[in-house]
């Protein structure tokens, strides 16, 4: 296997050397937070780091586990710039995200932050075997979202040709993809799926489709969805993880072995915690990912609560990278569905549905209240031959789905079959849950 790295020195670093670098960088980060005087300085002072002398006493990143968390609400409450650790004349770009709560947060970057971020993205591309010879169609949204420009600058850093399509304009995407011969696709997994449907529907002669690989992220997606995308687009699909608060895409990425996502640990310190108690969990245990910036100037965050659920492994990867790996994200704590005391994530339901060949790989979960109880209705789209094949076929299908979901969560749920192409296709992050429950 031909394994490529962008910054081999870091990506394959000896773990004891890595821990030294992490400790030094943590101290550097805390000094920045202190000299910047933003909101986090106040928080750390309350915790007991009073001055630079206290920072110098820090012996290792172990000490992080006693430090206070930073929450998304801290960013919201200090909107727009109260969380920055640098004066505004050092900030050369901002991004923004409204996330699931609808309240905006702003992420700031210095010149150096953008340089570092671009290199982290170049690592992502190399790990997936993408090179200068590739032509990338970037269908992540350009603008305030970190996806478009994050991928763009990474591609520029590595030196490959990038087509800055942004999201949407599907007809144009397909024309450009063929005219230019794009070999790589960047977008959300749900948009990749939609593009594949359109290609298969509208393009009979596929000789000008040259796609080989795709890097997909920004939303949870199951391995079953990966298989669907890979087989319908005939490509090799990789996962990438990131979030605006911490930097954007490029926090973690898959290598060719696709056995978990390597976290860029020289830049981000990961912990897994019990989301209810805040207690730090051991490697292998599933919980909420907490991230600390180790190498960021404009807006370093200490112990940011991502709300994303995963687990870590430090077992050696066959690619030679020594960075810790995290499992594909299972879901967000705020997307977890609790039915009769059972916890379930949309991604688990997705895994069940996408194994059924007679369904289109799209779905929507509706939550509603009946007789004061929370209930779930899973809306599915049977393929044409099933949907138009008569009542009996539809009934047999919904019965089987209901049974499979019962096997997963031990609860009977309503399954609604809708005509082909009814469920809205997403161009960005897909909406998987429609919450119709009456709020008390
Ligand atoms: O989604 C950054 C990004 C852009 C990542 C392009 C990958 C590709 P936000 O809009 O701030 O940033 O959303 C961050 O999206 O906390 C996760 O809940 C979710 N997320 C991001 N990547 C993945 C992934 C970008 N690979 C939030 N798997 C995060 C599952 C993901 N969830």
C-alpha cells in the first residue's frame, strides 16, 4: 500500500514526544488566553489559574481534566468577539455557525491560524490518497460555513486544482464535473447521495464522470450510507470531522484503512467524558467528545463540549499514524431520541434502513406525542417497484422494517411508506428528525 503523509514528522510522531509537544502547546495556549483577556481568562481565574506563574507550574495535559469546560452557550453569550484571545486587527477572517440551537457563534482566525488549518486539511487529503494530480469539485457551502473555504485552502496548500462550486445548482455541478473531469468530490454525505441519484437518472453515458474519491462530513453518516455512496458513485468515500468552534473541518480524518478517524492530536487534545457527570472516561468507553485547542491564536478553546458521541482507541493503525483514533460519530447528545427509556441515535436507525435493498437510502424520523407518551414514526421511501406493486407489497415491507427496528430498540414504532422522491433531498446537512412533540 502506498501510504502518504503531509507532515509525517507529526502524523507519525512518537507518543512520548507528542505528549511533550502537547504540554508545551497547552501552556502556550493558556498564556495566549491570559494575555488576550477574553471571557476564558475570567473562567480560568475563577478556577484558580491566577497568573503566568500558575501556568508555568503545569506539568502535563493530565491537568486539563480538572479545568472548567467551555460550552457553546459561552460563545453565544460572548457573541460576537468576547471569546477572542487576540485584538481584532490580528483577525483576518471569521466564520459563523448557527448550529442546531439557531443562535449564532463566531469563529475567528489569525493569518497563522489559516496557515495551520490549511496544512491540517492537506493532511486529510494525503491520508485519503489525494494528490496534486487530482481535480477537486468542492460542493461544500462557501461563505460563513467553514466547509467551503476550509477545503478550498487545504486543496490550495496541497496544490491540486479546485473547482469552487459551493453547494446546490445540481445541473451545473453535473456539467462541470464532466467537462472538467473532476476526480474528487467534497460535500456532505447526503448531498453526495443526491448527486449520485441525479447522475444515475440524468446521465446515460457516464464515460466523462471521472470521480474516484470523496471526502464527506459535517453530519453523522453510517457505514451503510458509505457503501451506498461508494457503489452508486463508484468511488472510495472517506469521513472527515470538525466543528466551527474548534477550527472547522480537519479536526479528525480517515486514512485508507477507514478504521476510525485520526485526531490531529498535535493541534487538538481530545477527552471522552460522561455527558451527565463530566467524569473523564477511559479509552474504548463511549461518551461525549471534549476538545482543547493546542495551536490556535485567535480563539483557543479549553475543554469545549462538542456534544458529539464517540469513543477513542490508541491502538496502532496500519497506516503508521500514531494519532489517537475516534469512532465515526454516533450522533449528538441533543439528537439522541429517548423512547420509553431507550436511547437511540438516528444513525442507528439509518444502519437498519440502509441494509434493506427495497428502500431508497433516505428517511425522516418524526417524533410525536400520543396519550402523553413520546412516539416515533419512521418515514421511508420504498423503491418504485415496491411502492407501485400494490398494498400487499408495501405492507410486507413496513412490517419487516418495524420488526427490524424492534430488534434494534425493543419498541414497536410506526413506519410510514411514502411515494418515491417525496422525502426532501439535502444539499447541506440533512435534517433527520422532525420533532412534533408538544412542549410542556
Ligand atoms: O460541520 C465543519 C465541517 C465541514 C466538518 C465540512 C466536516 C466537513 P459545524 O457546522 O460547526 O462545522 O458543525 C459541527 O457537525 O459538532 C458534529 O455534530 C457534526 N459533524 C461534523 N463532521 C461530522 C462527521 C462543520 N464527520 C458539527 N460525522 C459537529 C458526524 C459531524 N458529525
